[in-house]
C-alpha cells in the first residue's frame, strides 16, 4: 500500500508551517500551517538555491527549506500587514 504523494506533501507542509509558527510565534489552524509550509517550501528552496546551500539529504534539505521559507513568509506577512 502506498501513500499518495499529495497527502505526503500536505502533511509535510503542515508540519513545516507548524514549526515555522513555533519559531516566530503565531497562531492558526491546520489549513494555515499547510499553506505556510507549502509557500515556505518554494521560498526556502529559492533562497537556499540562490545562496548555494545544500543541507543533508533530500528530506532534511526540503524540511529545512520549508521551515526557513515559512519563517520568511510569516515575517514578511507581518511586515506587509502593518
């Protein structure tokens, strides 16, 4: 039995968004965490790629990129919202 990739992506996005909100302090539900994690993954991979960093294996690199990007997205959202 295999787990569909979309479900894995959504779960990992939710975990990354939740971790990012723990780091910078924030609240929100599971939907917000998934959205932050998914957008954060794109932003984080772009930032790490631009800097030229590659951290650990593919899973570790992707999670670190998603959490880092999530933090950037939350902070940018707060900055724009003011």
